[in-house]
C-alpha cells in the first residue's frame, strides 16, 4: 500500500506540473524567470553561495522584496539602514576618545612620578585598542547595512525558503501580467505599439541665404 501511495503522489505531482506549464500563455513562455542559483566570478566577495538571478543577472534581497511587493521582506532589508547613522557616530566618538586617551597615556608615561608606569602604559595601549575598535565599528556600520542592497548580496537577510517563496510570487505576477496584456491585445484587435526611437536628433544644418 505504501508503494502505491508513493506512486500516486508522484503521478499527481507530475500531472500538476504539466498543467501549470500548460496554463502559461505563449506570450509568457519566452519570458526569463527569476531563479536561485550560484554566481560565477562575483563582482563583490560573497559569503552565501546562493543568489537570486533574473536571466543570469544577480538581484539583491531588497530588489527581490520590492518586486514581490512584500512589506515584511522590505522592512527586513531596510531595518539596518535606519540605525546606520547612529552606529557611525558612536564609532567615530569611540575612535576619538580612544585617540585622546592614548595620547594622554603616552605623554604621562615615565613623566609623572605619582602615576605608576603600568597605569600610564595601560592608558596608552588601551587608547590604541579603543581607537582601532572605533574605526572598525565605523567601517562595519557603513558596509554591513548596505549588504541587502548589493547585487550579488554578500550575506543574505532573507532565508533561502523565504527567497524561494518571493521568487515564486514574482514569477507568477510577471506571467499573469504578460498573459493579461496579450489577451487584451487579442480582444481589442490592436497591434503592439512600435518601439519609439530614442536616438537624439541632430540640430538642423544652417542654410545659406
């Protein structure tokens, strides 16, 4: 019985896939689809190997969320940008305080008998570490919030399952739009509009009197 059930499920899934393929109108069959695949020779270093592609062109998480018109995904890709400026200022302030503390420590090192050298040495080295940490914080605060808006995306904010769902939503909406436009053109008996020539026109040549 279990083997028959498995065979029935497989036959049903194949039939459903075939019906889905037949439901696509001829005008939309040649339309490129969004897909999830690997990117060869990416322009930026990436951590996640999978990327969202449209006709082999990588899309960012933010672009996919906008194409799917999914509010929760859009908010997720924009969440880090809202606090980006705050963390940049915190990093700059940390670097400035660390630099000042380091300068004071090295100036007092060995010059003030009331302060032990271990204390002033700690101030100098601690200030250097604090300043370096502030610079790293500024760099990370600038680069990391931009990741969801880069294509290919270095580190995805959307899970692969969520990206797969959004890809399906976008593909379905694109196919529906093309099919509805084709049906409307056939019903109205209108021919598709001719492409508009956008080449710049040359200025008229001066005529001799």
